[in-house]
C-alpha cells in the first residue's frame, strides 16, 4: 500500500498581499465617495431646496415664483432670507449652508487621502486610509446636521413633493458619505489572507 505523507513545515512569514476583492472594494468606496462629492457640490451650488406654493426656499436665496403651476422663478429673489417671514430662517440657513459647505470640503480632503493611500504601502497607507475614512464620516455628520437643520427650520412648509431634486441630491450624498465612511473603516479590520505554502506530498 502506498502511503501518503504530508509534511507540514513552518511557512516563512511574508507580507500579506492585497487580493482582488480588497482592491475592488477600496476602488468602489473611492468611486462612490467621488460621486457623493459631486452630488453634494451640485446641491450646495444650486441651493434651491424647497418649493412651497408660490415661494422657493434655498440655502442662498428666497424667491417668489411667477406661477404656482410652473417652476419658473422670477427676478424677485433676495439674499435677505428673513424677508420670507419664517422665524429663524435669517440666521439658521446661513449656519446650515456653512456646515454643508464644510462637509463638502471635509469629504474632498478625505477622498484625496483615500486615493493617496493606494499609492503607498505599509503604515503610511493605513494611516492615510484611516484618516480619510474619518474625514468622510465627519462630512456625513455635518451634512446630516445641515439637512436636518433645513428641515426643522422649514418643517411647517416641508412636504415630500415640495423638496426639489437638488435637495434629494444632498440627501443621497449624505447617505453615501455615511455608508462609504463606515465601509472604509470596516475594511481596515478585515485581515488579508497571506499566501499559504503548498503541502509537500510524498
């Protein structure tokens, strides 16, 4: 009878190499974070987030609509938000837009660190990735605070159909910021499988 002997020796310690799934997940996180930055930037630059009857409320302007059945905005727009007659809007919306703008800046720096981490190895790569994930998470928290503040200030006028497309862009960006940050933090705790040596069969 032929006997099969499997010799198990000590495998030399080698640095784990990134597997395809790890690279794919990191690339997907970076891509989704980039999309989130674009969506949030569009939402902040446009700023018109809520349509209530003949009025349009935004981060930067308060406008009156020419026709309630159309989306045409008249030239009667003002940056003096307190003229809308809503209590707290004059001081609350500047804070809201400042927080959301800082959220975009934080996300941009976080995205840059995530990208730079892929161009380095070892501890430097891990530190950059971890810091980038924290900045994206900070962006998610600030963005959520800004969106929540906007909804609370205009809660009496807020309806699902009244919110504009740019508001939903910001809402989606906030959600993606949070998901990408949590995924980036979680992927650091997943150990990579080191290359294993093949057993010798005698």
